[in-house]
């Protein structure tokens, strides 16, 4: 794992922790509290199912993952 990959993982972990502890957050709040580099990671967190975009600019933590086979 290179340093850029580790950096991305660390930023995404901070974002998920912040959103979970605050029961949701806006893009602006995430940028202010975690850092502007975190805003670029939001779409990846939504794609992987770690966060849910409930409305434009608002994200919530997805506590339960359901896999249908």
C-alpha cells in the first residue's frame, strides 16, 4: 500500500466517523471539520455504501448493509 492509498483511507475513515457521531452532516460541515480534501472523498464513500446521500449536500451513515443474493 502506498502513502496516497493510506492517506485516502485515513480521510475516508475520519469522514465516516464524523458523520456517524453527528447523525448526518452537510458537505460544508464535513469540509470545515474534517478538511476540504475530505469533500472529494464523499462520492467514493457513497459508491461503496458507507454513507448515504439523502438529499443534495447532506450525508448520513449507513449502519446496516443488506446483501441480496
